[in-house]
C-alpha cells in the first residue's frame, strides 16, 4: 500500500513540476503554524507554489528531469518553492527576507533555474537579481540615455547662441541714449 501512495505522490509532483522553470529547495525546522502560513501566503502573493516533499520521492522526480543535487540538499525537513523563472527569483527574495532570516528556521539548500541545478550559494544569489519590472526600468534608462543626451546637446547650441547675443546686447550702450546726448537732431528731409 505505501508503494502505491508513493507512486501517486510522485505522479502529483511530476505534474506540479512539469511546467516549472525555477525552484528553490529549502530546509526548515521548528516553524510554528502561524509562521508557516505567513510564509506560504507571502509566496502565494508572488505566484509561487510551495510544497513539503518527501526527500526520496522528490529526488527521484527531479532526477527524472535530469537534475542532480549535492548530497545534503534533499535531507531533513524539505520544501520546494516552484514556478516560472520569475517565481523562483521572487521565492528566493521572500525566503531570504530579513524577517525570515531573523527566525533562523529557514535555509535555502539549492535550486533550479531554467533547467540548471543550483547549489545553495547560487540559489541564495537569486535573491539579489532584479525582478522583471526593475529590469525593464533599467533597460528603458539605458535606451533613453543617449537620446536624452543628444537632445540636451542640440538644445544647448541655440540656447548658448541666445545667451551670447543677449550678453553682447547688454554690454552695448543703448542707441536712443547716444542720439539724445550728442544734441544732433535728425535731419529733416
């Protein structure tokens, strides 16, 4: 009977992980129900699936996908946060958040990004990657920077010519003041 149950669990994991481009494998011990639910809700807000897994079954399912991990990755209390690439980055950010680190009960042990197995250090580094919106803003800044500089240069030329003419006009004596001071009347025709 347990073999049949394990097969069903393995099929369910295969289905859940089928379209996933990213995963973060975590170890946790001693989370209270409230802390666990809070963590699950934070991950769900980012469209990240989160599931407790049995190590042997998870190892078998991930190996069938061609993913091999270090020896200690799938040991102890293990859960996997999964989804697309953006979800894996979001999961790493949530799992390395200051509040979660403060608890000291959650540790990232590995991960997967676009079909590549990651060790603990690489999976933790996912938290430092910018999300899609930040990347789009950075790309927009890079693209619009040269155009902005060109507009400033083109705008500076007429403005500087206007300043030179105004400075020259300011230094010249006024034409009406010169004519009245000399006492010469305009010639009548």
